[in-house]
C-alpha cells in the first residue's frame, strides 16, 4: 500500500490523497483550495494524475475543502464510484450546486469586465457537472465494512466534525490505513464524539489546530453572551461569518439553549444564507445522528431552527434589506472565512461603525479577509475599495469544529501499537508543534506530508 500526497499537504485546504492498493487507485477526498486569490487559482490546474485512471473516490465529509473539486474531477474524466456517508451524500448537492453557481457568476462577471484580447473566462465547473458527479455517489452508513473494489474495503466511523463527517478505515494488501478526515472536539453539541479506533498500520491525521488548545466550550459560550450584551448596549449589529454546514447550526443550537439567559428575544436574528436554509432541512432528515443532549434540545422550546425571531433569508433583495438596520440585528452569513458570500456585503456596511461587532467563531486561513480582520487590520480592501475597520472584532476559538492539540494527541493515543503517523491538513507551524508533542509523548517520528511525497506501508 502506498499513499501519495497531492493536496492539504502543508496547508489546511484542498484535501487530496491517493492510495495505491491491491492493484487499484483510490482517492481520499477531492477538495477545493481556499484562501487568497492566488491560492484559489490553483484549483483550475491539472490534477497530478489522470482522473480517468482513478478507480474510486472516498469522501470524508461535505465541507467544500474536501469535496469542492469533485465535479471538476468528473468533468475531466473520472467515472468511478464515489463513496460517502449517507448524510454527507445528502449535503453534497447543496454544497456543490452553490459552488457551481458562484463559479458561473464569477465567470460571467469577469467576461463583462474583460478587456479586448483577453481570453474568455470559464467557470471551474457547472451545475451540469455537479449533477453528473452526484450520479456516481454511493451512500454508506456508519459502521458498515464494505468492499468497494476487488481487494479493497472501507468503513466510515464518526469524526464528530460536522453532520456525516467520517474517519475512513481502508483495508488492502493485508494492511490497514486510517484517515482521520477532520476531527471534532469531544462534547461538541449536536454531534457524537469521534469514534475510538485502536488498530492501523498507517495513520493520516489532520493538524489544523496542532499548535494550540481551545478554551473550554462553555467559557466560550459565556463569552458570546457577554459580546451580545455589550453589542446591545452599543446599539450595534453583530455579524457572524459562519459556514453553512456545521457552525451555523451549532450557533442556532446555543441560541435556543441560552435564549432566556442571553435575552435573545429582543434581537432580530437572521440566518442569511440560501445554502444554510437547505442544510437545515438536511439536518432535520438525520436527527438519528445527533447526540442525546441535542435530541433533547430539539424536543424543547424554542426549537433551534424555529425560534420566533429567527428569519432564514433566501432572496438577495431580503438580504440587502438587512443592511438598512443600524442596530439590534444578529446576522449569521457565509462564508465562514469572509472571503465571499453575503457576509462580505454586510461587512462593507458595518465595518466602519464603532458600535458594530464582528464575531469570528472558526479557523481563518491565510490570505482571507477573515484572517486580516482577526490579525487586527485597520483597513481592508473589499471588491476593489478600501474600508476602515472601526467595528469591534472578536475571536472565540472554543466553538471550533476542529479538535485542538490535546484532542489530536488523545485521538492518536488510542491506537494500541502507535503506528506511523503522517500529518496533513495543517500549516507548518501547527504541524511542527504537534509533531514535537507526539515525539515527546509517544516516541513516534512523525512525517509532515508535502505535495509529491509518498508513504509506504
């Protein structure tokens, strides 16, 4: 068995790993590269392999940095089966059709503004490509060991990151590979904890927060309540960039749970995302995957997705109408790194207001608008225009959907024989810190994956 590393090998996004096993070629994930404009341009480059030569694709979960290039892979010739956990398969068309719509809109805008002699812009892929990809998807439940190719078996195990997220167990050539996917923290609301896996011959593990530990989740929740109280006193709006899958639903969960304590009845709450609205429907179809506490909250009042002052905004006109509000609004909108989507327009309207508050609740990749704001920029450029940052910017790391250094060490520590470990899905600073901790605690010499590297087992 040989693993070749093509993406998310020295960076967080663009998950793409190839496994040569039992005479077959299996891809683990096919994600979008996210971040700066220069980074995202790499999405249109040729794959470092012939798509037609791949025999199967296995997806860990539905975030766009893990599935975002699947339609492009199909467009370029891949015709094998695509295996995904059932809830992931349900989320995929929501995520990918949105990505295709954005790509088509970007190409249309570029062509309207292109100069004479410049080549015509084409979208990375289209909605037609998404529909073609979805025809290849084969949903699987958690816990079922399945032969996907001659001599190759997989099993999806709970990863606790978002709905349907998985750790992938893969067997072949008398060897076992475990790919962590993205791991969520223990005790994360709504989702069950990551599964305990004890045997592997090689482990690929994410390392997004390999250099730090999060605050306790309840301490973070208390901080959010304090920010809301301060924003109410300031008579400003609260803007929360949040991904449509995972973070938005968790925020609404906490809103419902602390409805009275945070005085949320006095606010107008907007979930400004057509995609998040569709995701809410998917969550409703998979309540059997929720943990016991979440099922209890779902049965109580107010229901997280049906709070009396929650408005799920779908039309662009209704979204623009929110910008007429100078205060008293909590606005959750994508994207989570503020590098696109409706949150950008709300930021343009609110960043200059000292009474406004911007609340970041997740990882901000290098090169994104979110990262610049978190790093304390006084001016930011949006859509070619410079905006002064007068708003108060808050970062609360305890709501991350990724586990922290302690959680990563704990997850790897469950493996009985401490198999060889390769770190993926992390910037070098985070990976180096985690590798040092693994060596000190377990005596395992860790490999940091780079594009073009391979690992044999």
